[in-house]
């Protein structure tokens, strides 16, 4: 990273190694931001090079946000810049496929630590920093799974329901402090998300029709910059599904979701 002082605003993007997070980080770089970009794997260092090729000064932070110290390491990297944080994308998250009777408890607790605990932890640091300055934008990635029961991803949907309601609640509180909060609710997206969740043997596995991660990231970025409450990320069919989820009975939605997520025999 260049040591020349930068006048570009600073953004933080978690889960920037791949998928929607990577595309969001690129959008910030192309729209005049420097970045602190985080990821669990060493791939985050290559991401930094990509961001710098798009004009940004970028700081990589390789950290596991399912771990308390990992979150603190990320925030300390932000603080070491000595610069105000203008935007923060709390995007890191994962799922775990399979029947609840079969899945591993330690893995489930790790998913909850990443999807729920780390979001609250990092949001506390970010929100106080921005509120003190009376400016800033926060994007929190949830999912349209927040709107339906998710059998065979039994803890994923509830974890995303938490982040959606957390974003909505935080948005109301931070309005008076000049800080906006936006929730991004993607549908199934063309990333490694489902494969990493062990769901290749489901109807969401390889070959399934999914939304473009580039398009979902663009929708999230534009909603954040417009100060919107939330945005459903994806095509018209995805947005229609989100609307239907508001009115269908929970058992009906659970059965529909299970057809997508239940492992094939």
C-alpha cells in the first residue's frame, strides 16, 4: 500500500475475499474509496492487489471473525489508519447445510458466532465511531432467508433474521446521530456460498439458477449510498419471492424451502 496520505474516504468491508463481499469492495474502490478489507483466508492479500489496481489504498486483514480477537484485530486495523471511517459493510457470514440431527454442534456455534455475535461486536465499534462524528453509512448483509423458515439450513435463516432486525433497529437509533443503516437481503447468488455450506447435494448445488453476485453487490452499494432502509438483492423473481414471504404461512414456506435445501438421497 502507498504511504502517501490519501484524501479518499475510507470504507471497511468484511468477507471481502470472495462473492458479494469481493464485488462490494471493488465497487468502493472504483467509486473513490480506500479500504480496510477482511477475509479469513490468505486470499485477502490478492484481493488487496485487485483493489489497488482500481485506484484504492487497501489494507488487508486476515482474521476469523467467529473469534472475538479476530473482530478486535479488524477494528484495530481501522483505528491504526488514524482516519475517519465513512462506510462499513458487515458482510462476513456463512451457512451450514444438513439436517439438524446430523450437523455438528461446534460448527453450528461457529456459524452463530460469525453471523450474529461478530456483527454485533463490530457494529458496536463502528456505530460509536460514526456517531461521535455524526456521519457514516453502514451496510449489514442479511438474506431473504431471514423471511422464511430454513429447514436443512436450520440455524442460517434465524441468524439472518437476527441481522435483518438488528439492522432495522440500529437504523432507527442512529438516525439522530447522522448515521444511516441499510440491510442487504440477497437471494441465492452465484458464489461458493452453498458449496462451502456442504450443500452441493441439494437443489441449490451446482447447476442451480442463481443471481449474479456483481448485480447483487451493485444493488447493495446503491441502496447504501441512497440511505435506503433495505434492499432485496437479485432479479425480479427473487424480489417477488421476498414479497410472497411476507404473506405465506410459515409451514408453507418451510415446505417450499425444504424442497431446495434437503439433501438428495
